[in-house]
C-alpha cells in the first residue's frame, strides 16, 4: 500500500499542487497553462510546439531552505520517461526504454498583498507563496500524454502524425517505470 505523505508547510503544499496539475496534463493546453499560472510569480507564454516530457509525481516533496520571503522546495523519487516531439514521436530517455529517477528544486517567493484593515486597524502581513518562474516546457504523466496523443491523432488529417501517434501510444503502453514514485523498487 502506498504511503500518504502529509505536507504541512505552505511551500510544500504549493509544489504538491503544481506537481499534481502537471502530471494530470494541465500543461498540455493553453487553458491548463492559464489555470496553473496562478501558482507562479512570473508566467511565460504557452510553449505550443515544445517537447512534452513524460514524468511521474514525485514521492517526496520537502522544503530545503527558507529565508524570509524566499524558499526552496526539493522533490525526489519522481520519474522521467522520455519525451514526445511536435510530430508525436516518442523519444525514450534510455535506448532500452523505461524511466529514470529524478528530482527537482523549486525556488519560491512570498508575494505580499496590501495590508488589510479590520475596523480601521491594519491586520498582519498577508500574501501567498508562488513558484518563482513558470516552466518553459510541457510535461505530464503517461496516462495524460496518451490521452493528448490520441486526441491530436484523432483531430489530425496528416497520415504521418497519425502513424507517429500510433507508434507512440504502443510504446507508452509498454513503458515500464524506474525506481521513482511509479514503482516499488
């Protein structure tokens, strides 16, 4: 049975929320990117033709450092399983397929909001943690990428795209996870 981790720090909860949205495929569409943009201090335009990286949600998320309005949160035990290019071709991360364990470090910043007044008295400092920069690439877990590839294939009239999509879907169905969150190594 998988262990359920409780994230108590607001910084950890923010990264966990981002990781779940990313894995579920939010970064695969302009609408999803717009939804996730509220998690970032600075957003970038939607990277429409960028590669799509196959990832899993990390098993461990923890605050590494905190100093005033800045913090670093680290993730461990996620998987990276290759990528899909704009022509829907799967590129494995290793020649034999499979996944490798990954980790990431997120820089966070506390964004202050104007102080509120209650009955004419200023209330303490209010604000929220944000991830400093939005990702420059798209990423999702294998089921979300498979749904995306199927959708693009079904909407395309290009036989090359359709063929690439079929090969990619077949490869993703055979893909095994590495020693990160997606397996029991």
